[in-house]
C-alpha cells in the first residue's frame, strides 16, 4: 500500500506535464541564464574538440595526429575527473552557483592561457592547459544539469536536460562554423 504521507515535499507536488512544463521553463529567468551560459559553453567545448586536430595540425602548428589525439584524450579524461570531483563537492555543499562561477572562470582563464602558448613546440604546456580546461569545462555538465532541474521544479527533469543539451549542440554547430572561418 501507500505510505501515510509522502517521503518529501517534492513528492507531494504535482509535476507539470507537456506544454505547461515547457512554458514554465521558458518563463523562468534563472533557467534561461543557465540555458544560455551552459549551452554556449558546451557548444564551445564541443567545437574545440571537433576542430582541435585542425587547429594544432602539422599544416598549422606542426603537431602530429597522435599528439592532437592525446591532447583531445587529456581534455576529456581530465573532464571526467573534474565532473566526479566537483559533482561530489556540490552534492555535499549544494553550492551550485559557486561551482558554476569557478568552473566558468577557470575556463576563461585557461582559454586565455592556451591562446598565449598556442605555437609550435609547446606540447607540454598544451597538454597541461587542455587538461585543466577539461577539468573545469566538463565539470559544468552535472552542475548545470542539477541546477536546471532545481530552478525549473516542478517541470519534468527531461525538459531542462533536453533543452541544455540541445542548446549546447546548436551553439556548437554555430561555433564550429565561426571557428572554421
């Protein structure tokens, strides 16, 4: 049978279904801030991964395909570590906003540093900086997803998650075209 009371307040609140959930999410200023900031960030990250080989290739900066592949692997590997690490901290502290600010700030600083060392013969510096970039950039994924779920409640989780990923893909497509020209 059913328990005499719901296990939490959120269980007793009726979820918004269909278009009501979408409308509610798009009227939520906090969700729109997360959507745009995370979506653009994810798009830039995706476009960097897509174009990394072209940016660093033998034709432009002299790095081999193997070096470019290792750099991409470091970017993703460090990102997985960052996601687990920062995700665990946020899970305990609930400091979503602080985690997002630190991660975005880290991405901006590291992007500037990468721009400064983006020249032939600086592979070690690029390995380190791309690792730090991955650590901060991919750490945003679980934090942004959870933040979006929190700010859009009682919308279904699928609405906020789908919109974040869609925005990331759309901005990634635009970013690839911009970076390619």
